[in-house]
C-alpha cells in the first residue's frame, strides 16, 4: 500500500487505514503484484480478485452487470449510453441481495481481514448496513452496526439478524451514527471499518468500473455516479488508472490522462462537496446546526448526506475531479423522483433514490449540452430492484440490540462492547 501524499510503502496487514508519517491527510492506495488486467473465470466480485487486497473469498458474492441502454439513451439524447446496474434484476443477471453496490464493498472489506480480527464497527445510513449484515452473517464475523432510527426499515432481510451482529440505532441522522461508531471503534478489541480510508472498500466498489470497461471494450468517456462520501467514485477512478497502466484501451474523449471524466452528483438541498467545488473552498465539511439538519431531513437520498466527506484529503474527491477534468451537479427531490420514474418506465425496474439523483443530473447535463451526444457515457445505478426483491422474498423486520436514545456515547459503548462469546453473543436490550 502506497501513501498518495508521501509515497511511503507498507505491506498490508488487513487493518492499516492511514499513513503513519506526519503530513496532511492522505489516502493509501493498493498496489498489486499482477499489473496486467486478467479477469478470472468467475462472474462475481472475485472475477477481479488479482486487483483486490483480499486474503479470503466469499464464494457467494455476486455482482451487478453492464448493458448498453439504447432506449434510455434515446430519451436523454445520448447515442452511446451504458448502465452499470448494481442491484437485483435476476432476468438480466443482477443478483446483489442488498439491491445495491454496497454488497461489493462489504465482501471485499471482510475478505481483507485476517483470521482472529477485532470486531468490526460500521456506521450506515441503511444500504451499507444491510450489506455488512449479510456478509457477516455468511462468514460468522462479529459486527457492531450503528444506524439512524430512520434507517431501520431499510435493513429488513429474508432471515433474522444473527446475535453476533449487534445493531444500535440512534435518534439522529447518518452523521450521528458515524460519531457513535467512532467511539465504539476506539474500544480495545474493536476495529473501525474505515470507510473511504479502507483500500478494500474502494477497490471492491471499483470492480464496477472494471466490469463495465470489460463489457464496453474500452474506458468510457464519462462516468456518472451519485456520491455521499465519494468512495465509489474514487474507487472507479483508481480502477481506471490501473486499466490504463495495463494498456487497456483509453477513453476517446475523456480526460487528458485517458480515463473518464467524472460527473458526481448530490442532493441539491444538502451538497457540501458541490458547494466546495463551486466556491473553491478548502474543505467540504458541513456544520452540524439546525439548518444543516433540516436540509438533511428533506434530502431525497439520505444516503448521500455525509457531513464530513473525504473531499480535500490527498487522493480524495477533489483530486479525482481535478485530474479527470470532471465536475459536480445536483438534483432536487422532484427531479430525482422524475428520473426514477423514467428509468422504471423505460427500463422496467425500480431504482434507488441515489441512482435517481445521478440520472437526473445526467439528464440535465445532456439537455444543456455539457456531454457530447456521441460520447460513451457510463451511468452507475448504484442501487435498484428493491421492489422486485421484496416481491421475490419474504422480508423480516430487524430488531435492534439497543436503541441509544438518551444515552451518552460512552454508555452505549460500554453496553455494546461487552464480551462477544466465541460464536454467538447474547442480545443486550436497551430502552425502547
């Protein structure tokens, strides 16, 4: 693993998230012994295992699929539109059980961990939690998952929550869940998943770009995705760099480096990275005040409401946009809903609100002439098919281990970090 800022190189121990050398915040980036692009024979995530920092593999991890969306492209006035569909659409080959690309992230992160690792701690606005609950259940990996109360319904799954997955809900938003998870992860025997700082997190999500480039036959000219933290977009950018270094065909009209231009998208009512990019601000951190909380509450896609995204960190979102010649866009709730309806009408399957934000922004860019009509455009539908999945499976509500209302972060940490037995932990019931 190489530090993007200082170039220091470290052997991966499965846990390292940051460069220990004192300097401005920077991501670590994985470097692989195999520099050629050599997809394996499987069809899931681990088809690209030679470019994943993993020590074990989850054999049942599926993946999404990429297809040329001619009808949707016609609606947008784009002649070469491709969709990377990360969700559940079994007729087309989409078999991600959480209906989002977060399955790829969770499986890659767990596959990086060596045996006997500390208990993993994850904060989520919903979809990431579903993915880690699924992956940890399959591999019997202890997990503490922290989500806002409002995300509890999104965690419904075909089977009950296993007891070695401890679920904590907070009376707040995604930022509050992140704050509590940070305290829990600081206890001995517990380990933060790390988010964008975890190379497996980014490289697992980056396999979407690898699969799409393989389907298209070259790198796309433009890559479109909705972002909260931006981990998926950074992962796609890093994956495109590996492809270029391996001699894979470059984009025709993308960035000067040969990769795709990045079009990154946020909710209009809460868009800290868009605001920072437009104003040239040094940071994209949003205040935690009444106005900001009201904006988050009205967001069409709460998954995109990260208050402290990795925008200015070295190798982060600002660098990705600058180096790719890309830009930000936003969509409001009405535009997002219209885009979701358009996709379901034209393509025949429902998509999640973040994907609706991305499609709405692409629709704007195409209408305004900011994307050439003959450009090869890759739209990443980061989640879809949830209604179809619910029709095919009987879902069980998930009961939390502890509702953290009225308790200090330290008190919650005391409760949920009580010893896990070897295989199954006893449930700890908190106040309702």
